[in-house]
């Protein structure tokens, strides 16, 4: 859902490609997602 919301924001022009805030947020989201995947893999 987050990726869909980001795609819609980019399409509408609400977020412009290269926006520093957006880039920082995307980086944190990827890191969090990788952490969740690692935790799930370790608990399996």
C-alpha cells in the first residue's frame, strides 16, 4: 500500500523525483523493510 501511495504521489506531482525528503524517507523505509525480512527469516 505504501508503494501504491508513493506512486500516486509521484504521478500527481505531489512529490517530485529527486526530492530530498522523499529520498530520505524511501531510504528509511527500505532499511525497515529489510530489517523485518531479516527478523522473519531468523525466526523461521
